[in-house]
C-alpha cells in the first residue's frame, strides 16, 4: 500500500479496511462507491460505480464552500 | 472457362482468355489458329511461332466464320463467369437479409458463447461463457471454463445506473464491481464492451460493412463451403474487404459460419491487413425464445453472486 501511495503521489489519508468494517457500516455493495461527508459528518452525496466525475467534482466544491 | 497455356517454364499454369496479362505474343486482334501441338514435355516459345507458310484459300474463306466463333467464345467466357458471380453475390446478400429476418423473430436466447480476442498485440486465451440475452439489451454472462471460471457479468440497459456489474470467480469474487461498460477497467482484456455482445450487433456489423463495401466495389464475397460447425450444419462465407479513398472496414477478411436452420451467424472470425486473426466468436447450444424473465437479469437472483 505504501508503495502504491508513493507511486501515485497520493497526499490524502487512506484507511485500510481489510475486515470490511467501513464497507459494511455504510452498507456498501459495489466497488467503487463514493460517499461525500460534510463538515458536520453527514453523508451528502453517494454514487455507486464509475462515472459521474463532473457531478462529483461540483458537489465537492459546493460542500467545501459551505 | 477457356484458357490459354502460358509460355515455357510454366507449363501447368493457365490464364483466362482475355485476361489483362495475356502474353505479348498473343494479339487478340490478329489471333490465328495454330495446329494442335502433340508434344510431350514443356512447351517452348518455338512451339508458338507463326508459320511462314501462307494460309490456304480455304482457311482464308473461313476466316470471318472463325472470327465469329472466337468472338462468341470470348463473350461466353466473359459473360458466364460474371453472371455466376452476380448470382453468388445475390445469394450471399440474401443470406444477410435472411439473418436479419431470423433475428427479428427472436426476443431472447441462451447460448454457450465463446470468444477469443487479440488485445495489445497478444491473442488471449479463448473464454467460454453461458450467455443469456433478451432484447433490447439485457445481458447476463457466466464464465463456465477456466481461466475465468465463476466470473459473472450483468448489464441491463436502463437499470443499475447503466453500469456493468461484474465479479470475479473464486475468492476475488467477494467484491462486485459497478463499472462503466465502456470504461478502462471494463475494457481491460476486451476489444468490445458487453453492450456489443450477441447476434444483433454481429448481424448489424456484417450488414453495414458488406453493404458499404458492395456499394463502393470493395468487397469480394465467397461461399466457401457447407460444413459442421460446433454440432450444427453451417454455411461458410468469406468476405474480403479492399478499402479505398480512406474508407475503413471492421476487418480485412472475415469468415462467417451461418447456421442453416436458425439462419443466424454462429461463428465469426476476423483478420487484419496482415491476415492475422484478431477476433473470433462462436455460439453453440443456442436456444431461441426461451421465455427469460426479469429474474434472469436481476442482481437479486439468488443463483447469482452480485
């Protein structure tokens, strides 16, 4: 994992979920599943599967501006 | 077809009379009748030397008749093959139309679908899947032989966010992926997305390529044989495409097996400009209009692992 993080230049924190604890706690069923959680800890956006990149980007910007 | 024996050195090679590459010694405008040559071994140029003897008066009188006979033979040589070729072309074109008609009567089907594709220059191993298909575009596939045995894929146009659901066989199948059917992950080791699986896309492609190539005189269609193919009696058709003026076709050469009873393309192999195979597909154990239900294309089906 450390090698991959270095190789891709990833700067944000990454959680290791080998026991599927986080996966199950959000009732995740498919990979990839994207959840956006606001500063109050509320899930504001969910997208299952690839795609919708523009919508995701717009939502991130909107939530950051709140 | 009438033919002219070539010069010495190629005693067995024959060439159609009137072909553009006729020997410079043979001028069709001044063609004379040579005596029948009885000789063992290869013929030489000397065997075709014009005689210095003046033709007899009988021969001179008969010359118009001889020209007439020769002209008739020449016309027959040119017309009969072109008529036969036109007949064969019409017959082959009618096969495409009949395949379209046959498929129009199909609402769903199951089959064992095999595919082998060349991706990034490498011919990958053949994959064998159980295929369920329902019009307009519902696809379930289960890989039933190694190397991907146990893998399942489901795509239902208009459902599941228009995503391809797929999970690998074995322990890797613990995760179900929800992928863009045309995205980079789904297209890994594939030349075509799952949305292009099935008889319909294949027939559409054949029809489109063949009609365009015919329209521009860039197609050579040949009925190769009728033979057994994966347990079915099939008509084998070969299509060679010779694009000009920047047009492109899916393949340079294509060999298609058409099931004689079902009138559906149960086999298709595609070759590139170097005549190297780059795609091969086949369908066996085909069952048409079996009455597949929504459960056959549901991720909630308990028999599936999505």
